[in-house]
């Protein structure tokens, strides 16, 4: 496979992962700030709870997709001398996917508990 195409695909996967990470961080930080500083009634608690759950589900699905892309890219490189491919082949992608799932679940559960406390 053309090395330029592989580099472009890796760059696109990295941009996608970074965009997801920033969306996850800013969305959760915003919901924490709203929870701390706003006087929430039952309707706004319900809306914020739905936002937090949807944000974290979408973030996990996006993280999972991007990690699958990184894993696929490391397998697509046929060059044995490629440091990127060798590093990607040794990376525990499944563990990273589980880690992202745990982080998204913990963020959602703790925020829902704080919103409805």
C-alpha cells in the first residue's frame, strides 16, 4: 500500500480521535460546571442527565471507532521495517477500548449521580 496514503489515513484517524477527546472533555466539563453553578429544577436535571448519557455513549462509540482504525492501520502496513506498524501491532488495542468504555461509564454515572443528588 502507498506510504503516503497510509500516512494520510493515520493523520485522519488521529484528527478524529483528538476531536472526540476534546468533545468528551469539553462536554463533560460543561455539564459539571452547569451542575455546580446552576440552580437545576427537575426538568433541567432530566435534560442535563440525557445530555450527559448521550454525550458519553457517543464519545465511547467514536473512541472505539478511532481505536479500531488505528489497529487496522497498523495491520495494513506491510513493511517490516515500519516503526509505526511494529508499534501498532504490539499495542493492546482491546485494553484501550475497554479503558475508554470504563472512563465513559464512570463519567456518565458520577455526573448523573451529581445532577440528581
